[in-house]
C-alpha cells in the first residue's frame, strides 16, 4: 500500500479545471450599485428601493430554507407577517418603537413561529415528505391570514394602520435615505452570516440534506434536527424582514401573512436562482423593478406580461437568472479546505 | 460476545414475506458473507439491520445493546455503517466533500456551524481517498467517476467514520473483473479495524474475503458456517442447483 503520510504532505484535492469565481464579482458589483443608488435616485424611488431591500432579506430567508436545505415552505409569509403584526402591536399598544427593541422582537417572533410550525411538521420520528411540509406550511399561511382578517384586535381586513416611526434614541427613522442605508446594512450583515453558514461544514451538511436526505441519515446526521434548525433560522430572518417592513410601510395588513406573499417569495427565489443567496437578491430586485415599471407603463396587462416573463425564465432556465452567468459547480461550491498552495477552495 | 446478533427476523410487505425468521451472528473482526438466490431476503436483512426497514418481528442486538427500534442515525452513531446496493454518492459534490460529509456525520451540529473541526478532519479525508486510490481526483465531482470508482468512493464514505461494523450490499455490482479484484484488495486491510457483513452474488469474491457465510433461502437461514463448510453443504448445493 502507498505510504499515506508522505502523500498527505503533497496531496491536496485539486479542481478538475480552474475557473474564475463569478459569484464574488456579482456580489461586490451589486453592493456597489446599492450603495450609490440613493445618490442618483429621486426620493420616491429611494423609498421604493428600501422596500425592495427589505424584500431581498425576506427572499434570503426562503433561499436558505429551500435553496440550501430543500425544505419547500409555502408559508414563509407567516414569519414575515407575524413579526410585522407583532411589532405593530408593540408600537400601537405599548408605544415601543425603538429599533433596539422592535427588531430583536421581530426576529424572536419569526424564530418562535418557525420553531412551532417546524417542530410540528419536521420533528416526527421519520423524515417528513416534501408534500407534507409544502401543504402544512401553505395551510399555516392560509390559517394565519384568515385569523388576521377575522380578529378585530388585529384590525380585521384593514390591518393595523399608523404604526409610529421606528426610532434610534431620539432620532425618528422615517422613509428616505437613512432607512435605506439601515436596510442595506442589515441586508449585507445577514447575507454575510448566511454566506458564512452555507460555506461552513454546516453548509456541507445542508448540501447533503438537499441532495440525498436518506443517505446522510446513515452517516449519523440527525436529519430532522438539521431541518428544524435551518427552518427556524429562516423564520428568524423572515421575522427581521417583517419588522422592518412594518415600520417602513407604516402599517400591516393580512396579505403580509397570506398565501400571496408566501408565493411571491417563492417566485423571487425561483426567478433569480435558488441555492446561491445572490440569486434570491437578483430575483427580488428584477421582479420588483419590472413590476414597478410595467405597472406604470401597461396598467391593465402588466401582471400578464410579468407572469409570461417569469414562465419563460422558469421553463428555459430552471436554475434561474443566475445560471446565465454562474456555472453549476460554482453554485454548488466546495467545502474542503486544502493545504496552502492548492487551488481547491470554496467558491 | 458477538458484535451483531439478529434473531427471528421477519419482514412482511403486504402479501410478500421477505424474511421469515432469519438469523445472523457476527463476531468482532469477522468478515461474514450473506448469500442466497435472488429474492432470498439478503438485501431486506441488511436493511433491517441498518435501520432502513423496520422488521415486522425480531430483534437486533449490536455491541451489547438492543437497537431494534433505533433510527439509522442512532445506529450510525453506535458504530454501524452501510453501503447501499444502489450507489448513492452525492454526484453534485466533490469526492473530497463526499468523504468529509460522511466523516463529520457524528459531529454535533453546533460545532459544524463554526467549522473548527474541518482542519482536523482533512488528513482523515485524504487518507481515505488515498486508501481507495481516488486521491488524485479529490477535487472532481463524484458524477465524473466511473461506476466502479463510485462504488469505491461509497465504501470509503462508509468506512470514514471508523465503524465497528460495515454493511456492504453488493459492492462489486456492475464492476469489471479487474475492478472486483482491486475491491478485494481494498477491503482486506480493514479486517483489523472492523467487522464486515457483505451481500454479494460473486461467490468467488465472497470465498476469497469472508471467514464465515450465511445462506438465505426464502427469507430463512438455510445454513451457516465457514466457507469450507458451506461449500460442502448438500442443502446449499441443492438450492443453487435448483435455481440454476
């Protein structure tokens, strides 16, 4: 047998072909564009783009759950809207609007709701089927929507209007460039944490979960726990997005919890490309901007045009827009850490 | 004390009785072959031992504990490892990541989040790939391997966590004669480290590497003993001749 120790000193897992990493370039380019936008946009467009950034955060939560762990959640809006309603009630009933309180509260609400629903759907003795989880989350989204519409305390069909502005100390965070940059900082921070996570060994476990759930159970992975953790984490990020959204818009309404919002986030990620994080951001930005432009230019038929466009992308590019510029292997990435001098590294 | 004891194993799928009182005993560091005609219940027996199927009746004892109702993950953490009949490497991942995935399976999830263990596991990953002659292709995706190499990779993955018992279901299925010979060479050195239960149709291969054999027929044990005893068994010869 070959002397292993001597080989190890030289061996490293080489790549089949060295390819230039495209993902970091796209990430930096998008960050640069986001940083400059308020300097060139009119105020109402800065407000619009702030909303888009918050929705990007929401899309990240879904990409983590579906794109990386393969859990099809059709109820992601429950965590988004649940946190939105939660912080709206804090503002309306208790007069609490400090960012240092309401944002962590939103995260906690999203996390707790996801843990509750995920615990029920994912923590059985045997791994749950995709259909069970999809229908379970869809049902939860519908149920929460109906609950909000029918409960007078939550404002019924009208939701909760006139939420006070979010504050940092004595400074009011109203719509505009300050809120925009706050949303951008939070988006970048969450993106960085998610990126670290999915490139860590935990990310490798997620890749195994997505690729062959049954197989990794035989390696000793507690598959159900892994799913519940990532589902709850996704819920926490959706809750963060929901709390920002509520204060940015100034009101919450039942649609934030419902099936329409849950489907919308699926489309963002599907359109941009799942399992890359940046694909979720691109999908959200493109869909929201195209919707905005189409709704101004073609007021009667814009949903049909948008739907046809999305159908084309999904039919001809099932891996989303990101697959036009990023290779399959780079999207999957690699997790091994080679010795110095090797060209094997994470994407 | 035996490492593995499966007693009174019965498995019923609707009207089909796949196992009907089958038994298996494996000692530490023993290579044990499970043979029999097609449909005799070999793969079902392996699945019931590994936890992929729950036996309708019977009991599985492993390393002194009753694991009959344990999940596959609990069995893996107890020291049992399985290579499926159908190759199930993860084609989208590199060879390196496939082995790393197997190796870190018993690490606490909280530790995986911080990846502190990755550096420690690197040498083990490379050693496994080296042992199975795949180290030069460590950075390639598993989908690029030939069928035989995928089988080797899967054996390497199953061995990576250093199990006490390795279950191999048809490890040479679809391999060329040369690949089968190499597979035998690759498995021989593990005898000092773990026990092996192997299901295989290639009787020459089984004869070369196994200490003892158990022959299944119609879900029950037909005979069990050393290779020589089984070769001389009239009952076994009758079954194989009957099916030939």
